[in-house]
C-alpha cells in the first residue's frame, strides 16, 4: 500500500519541483532570498529520491541539487569560522555557470570541479565573485578566430560583434585567476580541467567570465 501511495504522490512532487526550479532559473535573486522555498525544494528532492529510481529522474532537474545551499545552522556546524554570506554569494555565481549547462552534463561538471585542488577552487570562486573592473581592451581578429577552435569556442558566434571585447575580458579574467594560484600544479590542474570541459560546459564558463 505504501508503494501505491508513493506512486500517486510522485507526479505532484515532480510538478512542485519543476515549478520551484523554474523560479530558480527565471528569478534567481528572489529565489535566493526565499529561504522557505529553498528548504521546501530540499525536502521535495528527498521525497522524490525516496520514491523514484535514479534511472527515471526528470531530465531538466539533473544536477540541480548541487545548487542547493545548506541551512545557515548546518553551515556553521561544518565551518564555525566561516562566512555564510560569502558562501551564499559564491553559490549564486556557481548557479550562473551551472544553469545554462546541458542538464545531462551537470553532475559530471560538478564532480570534476570538486576533484580540483583546494587552491584552484578558491582561485576560481574568488574570480567568479570579483566585480572589480579588469582592463582587457579588444582581441585581434586572429585571436577571435583562434578562440572558435577551442572547447566552448562556439560562444564567439553567439557574441557576434561584441566577441573581440568579450573574449578579451575572458582572457584577462583567466590571467588574473591564474596569477592567484600559488603552485604550478594548481595552474596545470586548472588548465587540464578547462580544456577537458564539454563544449556546452565551456560555453557556460566563458559566458560568466565575459560578464
């Protein structure tokens, strides 16, 4: 009988998850302020996991769990000296990168990111949250053409006439990020990670860096 009830409830759970995830994508600032909605989504994910096999998860929600912030109380249990506001800020910027990534690639993207050395992760998160102006100028036509041949280079066509400025900003921010890494191993790990991204994931990263 319990299984039957779970099967009846599942469509309702998925429907509510879809509605909240739509809010997350279309009005993220409001979602980030709504701690009750965040807690409700965590609860719905748990309920869905309890009654639904991983093989039939709805495709659009794949990997979205990685964007869920922990409760403030849980955060301070794990990081007594941490800064919850900074953590939430970092998470928002991660969300800007994650949401455009094809749903089927999000979990592998998160897994590869989490496998990076701590120094690389810190440098990446600091740069993502850095709103300071970076002097970047314009890329040359050759640099723009060369950029179309790298993973994620299809974003150049998306940018159109703005491509020389946007790609120059991406290059400048990447250089600033690399300058903050303390070891050659960190630099090498980051470059291997970046070159190993799928085209869709790389495009999402470059869009964020071009902002």
